[in-house]
C-alpha cells in the first residue's frame, strides 16, 4: 500500500500587450487551439504558469510552496529547458491561491504542496508549457521575418534565423507571440539534448536569501499593523474560563487584548511587546474537557493493544497459522515518541480585512484548504480570500495543517477586533514563539509496533506479522474519506503494508486508539518515519540470527523489486560493504549497517558507519546513500535534500522526543528538543541512479532509512538492538 496522498486519481491563458502569459491546463489547452486563432486575446481556462515580459524576463509561477526544498528551482528548470531560456533571465513567483488555475494534479481539485509531489505532478505540465511557449515565439519570429519556422532556432533566450542572420530576444517577440494560436501539439526535447535538466543550475532562491531581500511572513510590515501573540491552555482542549488583562494592558505598547476560541490574544506594535503582554496575562483555564493523559499511560495502553489482533491492512497467505506451527519464532517490540516539526520559522500569518474580503500573507502550503476555511469563517466567497504566497522557513508538514489551526487563529483575532469595533481595520500579524510551536501541537504520532516472524534452519522467512498502534492523522480531516479504508489509515501503515520483501505469509494489522486527543499531523515522510525503522531493524535481526549477510538477504527477498535492489547494491558497493572498517581508539567499537526503503515513489538505500564509545555514546561517522528518484532534474538539489534528510532524521533518532505529563507537553524549546549539532553531523556521500523515468519525490524519501541504518550499525558494533527512539545510549556501555 502506498501513501494515499500519492495515489489520488489524476484529476491557456494568453494575453497580448506588454508580454506573453501562457498557462496550460493539459490536455484541455490543445482542444482550444482553434478558438485561440480567432480570439487571441481571450483567455483560455486560466492556469498561467509562465509569463514572458517585454523586458525579456521569464517568470515561472510556482503553484507549490518554496520552503527550502528547492521547488522554485526545479519547476523553473523544467520550463526553461523546453523554452530554451537563458537561466539568468528566469525568475520564479509564488502563485496565488486559485485551485482552478493551480490545481495540484496529484491531489485532485486542490492546490497545495505535500507528499513530495511538486516535481512529479508538474513534470509533463511544465514541459508542455515551455515547449508551447517556445513554439509560439518561433511562429511569431517566422511571421515577422517571412521565413519557415523550421529554419529558426532558439538558444539561451534568443530566437535566431541563421540564413538571414536575424535575431530577436524573447522580450522583443513577446507581444507578437501573444497573438499566435496555441499549437494543438508540440514536440518535447529528447533527454539527450537537455542543457539544464540533469545539470547544475544555481538555485533561484539563494541570492535573495543571502542578501536578505527574500520575503518571509515575519518580514511583512503593513501600515497600522498589529502583532498578536496568544495565550493558550497548557492542555489540549482547554479553554479560557476567565482572564484579567490589567497587567497586560499596563505594559507600554500593548494596544488591545481579545478573547478568541481556545485562547486570549494580546496585540501590540511589535512582537516583543506582545509577548510581554501575553506573559503578563492572568488566565484561569477550563480544563474540564481537556486531554490529561501522560506519555507513560498512553504507551502502556498501546503496548497492551499490541498484544491483540487489529484491523487487517494487508494479508498474504496465512501468517497466523505459519507462526503457530513454526519451530522458531522471533519477536520484537518498538516504541516511537511524538515528534515536533520544529521548523526554523515558527508559525505565523498576516491577515488584513478589505472592503469585501481578506488579504493574507503566509508561507502557504495548503492554499485551497486554508482559503476555504477563512472564507467560511468570514462568510465571504472563496475568491475574496486573496493569499500571497511567501517563502517559508521550513515546514516538514506543519504548515499543511488540515485543521487550519494557526491561520484560523489569526482569522479569529481579526474577526474579534472587527466585532468589538476597536482596531477593526488594522492588519494583524500572528506570531508563534518557539515555545508556542513546541507545546501547542501538531506532532508526528506516537506509535508502538510489535513484529513476529518465523526463521527456518536455512535462514528463510516464511511468515511475518506486524501490528501497529497509533493515532490516525487522516481521521477527522478533509482527507479521511479516501485515506481511511475499512478503518485503516493508510498513512499509519505505509511502508509496512507495502513491504517489498518476498515473504509468503505476511499480515499487517492496525489499532487506532479513539480516545487519544493529542493533535497529530504528517511529519517529513509520514508513516515511513516509524515503519522503515521497525521493518529494517527487525529484518537485520532475522539476518543475523539466521547467519546471513544483511545485504545478501535483502537482495534475495527483493528479486521482484529491481529498483529497490539497484539502490541497495549501489549503496553497499560505494560504502565498501563486506570490507572491515578501520579500528577505532581504545574502547571504541565500530559497525556498519544498512537499510532500504521506498517512499513517495522514490527508492533510497543507506549504509551507516558508526563508532560507539565505551561510555555508550554514539558517533555517526558516515552515511552512504543511493537514490533513485527517476529523472534527477537538479542533481545538486537531490544531494542537498538527502544530506538535509540525514540531519533531520538523526536529530529525531538521537534526541527527538515530545513527552506529556498530565496532558501537558514537557518540552518548550531547543534546549529540551535538540536538533543535532554540527559536530554530530556525519559525512554524507550521495549517489544518484541514472534514470529516464519521470521524476518522483525527493523532499522526504531520504529520511526513513537513516535511523534503521544507524541502529543496524550500532547492533553490528555492540550486538545490542535498539527498540526505542530516541536511542537510549545507556544500554550501549561496554
């Protein structure tokens, strides 16, 4: 079973005057070509992805959020390749919220970024966009010069006719090209002729982020704007019973205090003053309906459920019978904590009320969901909610909130100001402090796994049963209808229910506790964050117990999965699998471990090399990764995403844990929820499989194999298997 967000069914704009704006709703644009000739200035179904200006600028409109993953560069590369634009003349803008024009083809009728879908769902669409625009520029030049279009060439943003030595830039031809008919079909480049795709292209967001001109939500400053910081209940589900704003209002610079659903907002001219005002509030909380369990209590429930059968997510053969009749059965249980997203930029949003609608500035990830929620809240048409998409300082799934939590919160403040008549027209910037982001949700769900497998005398595995216990991300969300089938949330079992190994009797079961109300959300690589760990470390245990080499066993079980096998072979070869590691210092133990996993239709294998000191501390020395993500549009970005994934995953494996006591989150900042430090970052070697397949995801697939590869390396060094994350190194003392 693959991630349901990846498997949804696949559900021309032309203007004259100063330039050419081209958008293609494929394949619909081709059917409209005849109408274009008769009515050149009339819009097609408007989905504009490309704008060529008279100033020779080539602007790609990105329907996907740039949150550091390189989306702007990748999408621009696809268009520029087929257009034959000069890379320096290409720029990228975030598209506004408009699902009719900027629909994510992987999601259905919805605009949004997630599931590592940006390149995959835009590949054909943007190649067609670039090639069609190129054809129209050529047609305009041929008409102007009275020559055959076949005699014209395009390179580096210049249209040329060699015989007559005539040349024109895109900008010089833009107005004329706008009057040309949209061709019914275009010829795309042969990949062997690519000049940008698969090559190095400098990132389109690097310069602005380096010189400080990049616009994040925190950079938005509007006339008369107020900054809001909110006091929230320390428990999920708590509400303000009463509050005294006297001390808050007494702080110089605080201009208002308003009650909103779930909290109390303090507004000031700047963030620091608003925070001081919030901290000075006296609030009595009504926790009568709040969640009050602690981590230990929840985990005990989970572990008890893991002993009982759950809903069946996959069933091959009869695993129960095979386990019951086996001479040797191995078992293991695994516990995974809640994890925060902890993006560099905490949640924030700016909303301004207009005469008939709203203007919103945000690092916008789920345009359609957020736009619809605000429209419903204010009782206005969806198209009156105008969202300006800015850069986001990370997300890892957090800004794709199905509950629209922080954006609803900003809207509630604006609405409350309007209702009470004070500062009714003031734009409001909601700012979450790091502690707010850490304590107020949302999290990667806590999970318990229980695995059992048979092991024959020859090391073969005839049966495998995997039970998972954890909260559903999809339950209660707009995606519930197609992500939950027969009670099973596909996000909970992805990577387990899609296990590629050839085991004849395989069963995967799921328990979803109904009374656990901790807010949960997708977290970079979603269910695979925990399923890859349990399956890959358990398989290693079976290999060691059965006297088999872990790579050899995997290859034997992956005979029908050549792409898994290819990355596994490549990573093992580049890591020198089978050769001894250099000895460490006295008292140190060294080991090498492997893991392979598919997520978001990409395949990643990783080999980790670790050193375990006598005191049990672990140093990850090197990660060798092999990745097959189809056509690598920007190889340097692929490498960067794998490197970043390693750092992200190691932070969770070594340190990451959100715990609750009496329903209150115990962590508040990076002092208690630490990312890895630079001295903990290993050397990362990335090898990309050459592929002619269409591109697949790369933002998330590098995460799942990291922790199991490291754990397997630790086991190789010490003989001890780690079944809890983050790793407890106390048990690794020599």
